[in-house]
């Protein structure tokens, strides 16, 4: 059960708030982690454009691709850049708009009950070592906050929106990720990730 007052921003993440979120349904249990891949423009890394997209200030003139997506109202809870930098756009208790039309084990609208993590990348270019390391640590942390997220409830956007979405793509090595996740040992002191009030 989520309290109205609850708010959860990861202490180690750079906070760049997006206006693109709303409340989860009152009976939501957060029990799914969705991994995505994104780069703007596609295949170009390091620019300010992902932040701009999630903050509704993408300049449609800046790249031909941007004109096709500039009107979207989307977000993700988290982004892991190529460098491993972790960015948080939306309070984890709130509903970010990352999954779109989607389904998981008979439930539709995965935004209601999931947390979305974007990896800066493409379907075809290998993700970086730092991204795998930070993703494994962050997933571990999220599983501590939200114990209903088991390893069988960590999926790609491609899995919940098949035929419509392909990210994080063949470039994402699931085996490598799950091996790293199983090996994560984070001292609580390092990230201070006990939920407030616990
Ligand atoms: Zn996606």
C-alpha cells in the first residue's frame, strides 16, 4: 500500500524532475522492473536531448528525428548514461510514462505497476561495462525497496510490448546482467537506501 505522502528519490541519482507522471492506481503494488534503451538522436550519445524529451522541451528543429517525437509526453523513472551516471526523473512511487500499451502476465498498462529504467544506447551497440554495473546495483536496490520485484519480474520493453517495441534490443546481454545482479553486495551505508520511516 502506498501512502500519499510517500516519495522516493534514490540518494545517489542526479535528480532532473520530469512533469510527465501521475498517480498510480490506489491499489497498485509495484512488482515489475522494465529495462529500456534510448538515445537521441538514435545512435548518438551524451547530448542533452533525453532530458529535453522527458521535460517536454525537445527542439523539433534540432534534428530531423526530433520532429517525429517532439509532441510525445513521456518519461522514465531512471536513466543510466553510457558513463554510468544515474539520473532520476520521476518519484519511484509515482507512475512514469515509459511503457505505453503493454501487458505482463495478463495485466495491461504496465506503467501502473512498474518502474522504468532507460539505458542510453541502441538495440545494436553493446551497452557499457559501467551501465551493467550500475544497472545491477540499482536493480538490487529497487528489489530491496520493492520486494515484489523478483528476478522473474525484470523484463525488457520488448517483452511487454512485443511487435511494437524492441528495446533494449539484442545488444543487451540478459545473462550478463543477471549474473552481475546475483553477485551484488551493497553495504547499506553506501547508498543509504532504507526507505524513509522504515
Ligand atoms: Zn522502451
